[in-house]
C-alpha cells in the first residue's frame, strides 16, 4: 500500500527535496505558508507524475489549518510526517521565531498524534544551533511548557540577559532556544509514540544551501562559521537532508526513535574540537 507523507515547509529548500524523494514512494500532502510557491510547486509535481493528494496553504501556527491537514492524511495506514517548516534568525524577531519553530511544532505533533497507527513515523527538522547552545535548567523548565500563553514573557529576562544588551543577538538566541527545545520535545514524545508503535526522530542540519541557508550566509556571521567548520569541506545540499530523512523514516531505521541525527558535514564536531590535535 502506498504510504502518505505530510510535509510541512513544502515550498522551501528542504521541503522541495523531500517532496521529490519521498514522492517516489508516498502520496503527498503538502503545506506551507507561502501560498503561491506551494501551488506552483504542487502543479509541477503533478505534471511530473507525482501523486499530490493535497496542497494546503496556511500558517502552521493557525489551529484551523491543522484539522483539515490531518483529515487529508486519511485513515488508510501509517503516516509519515516530515516537518521542515521554520524560521531562521535572519527571518524574524526572537518571539516570532520561537513561536513558529517550537509552539507550532508542538501543535502539529498534538494534531497528528490521535491518528497515529503502527508504523507511523515523524522526522522533525531541528538544527545544530540546538546542540551548540549549552543546556540550562533556567530555560529548559520554561521550554518544557511550550503552550504556556506566557512562554515568551517568561523567557524575556533570560533571552535579554544572554544578549547582554546586544539586540542583534536576540533572534539567534531565540532560534537556538527553539531548536534545543525541539530536540528535547522529540525525546519527550518518543515514549507516547512508542506506545502507538510509532517512531519520532529529529535531524539537525548544519549550513544547508537553501534559500534560508543563503540568507543566513548573507546576513549573519554564524552561518559562514558553521559551514567553514565542516570537516567534509562543503556546505550542505537539501538532498543531504532529504536522504537522511528518507533513511530515518524507513524500516531500516526501525530501532531508531527519540533521538537526533546531525547532518552537518561534521560542523558541530569541528567547532567543538577546533584547534585540537588527535591524541596519539
Ligand atoms: N538551511 C539551513 O542552513 C538550516 C540549518 C539548520 C536548520 N535548518 C532548519 O531546516 C528547516 C527547513 O529549512 P530550509 O533551509 O528548507 O528553509 P526554507 O526557508 O527554504 O524553507 C522553510 C519553509 O517553511 C515555510 N514556513 C515558514 N514559516 C512557516 C509557518 N509559520 N507555517 C508554515 N510554513 C512556514 C516557509 O514558507 C518556507 O517555504 C527549518 O526548520 C530550519 O530552521 C535549516
């Protein structure tokens, strides 16, 4: 039986690569806030012979989008969710970034969970930024209640304290916090997904040369640092992420759940051990 893929951020760089790769074996339910690019991409896919069951434009943070999206999945078997939608530091203020990257992710998982059947799997795109930020109970206990209406208010003194008056750092701090929380969310949900015989995993991309990655390279310093630190010696391609997602969603990854895969060309390792020599 053909499986169905719910793909968020479908009009984005990673989304497009995932649609084409997964589309070889899945019916596609596509969603993105960018309505016109989504519609034209869905039309291209259909013209190329892919099975696009639905292309539904909307903001993932909008509760009225989620119920129809889940209904689009149907009830005829296990589902695959690949969640790529998100904002980077150059794309918004820290509160908006946190709301899209974390709060909308929680709402999406909450919406999908009632229809999970055995064999279902979610691949959530996090970021190496979540690994580079040290963990602190100061913010983790706040991030553990992501649907608290006072979430950003409670985080404000922490975020502003970390920025130490440098307001240009606020979006990056919000981004790192959001992605660290997503990494933790995937670990937290693994038990309840397992009870449904379903798996949930995350991928942390390094610098990937998508529209988002190129914007970060043009407008921030951290992105170039991340790319230059990659021991493999190049920036990532969207297909690198799609191939990792395909593996994690496959039966070959049946024993992998509640964990993260860094697909970063080794950037995190390179940054952590910059200047170190090999022990002999
Ligand atoms: N590109 C990189 O270097 C990089 C690195 C680490 C992590 N990531 C993460 O990978 C994911 C995908 O990034 P990408 O490079 O494909 O970016 P992209 O900007 O090319 O695509 C992201 C898509 O998400 C959509 N989107 C944004 N906000 C939305 C919302 N509220 N509701 C619905 N859709 C929304 C956008 O319209 C866009 O099409 C993101 O979560 C990003 O944080 C990217």
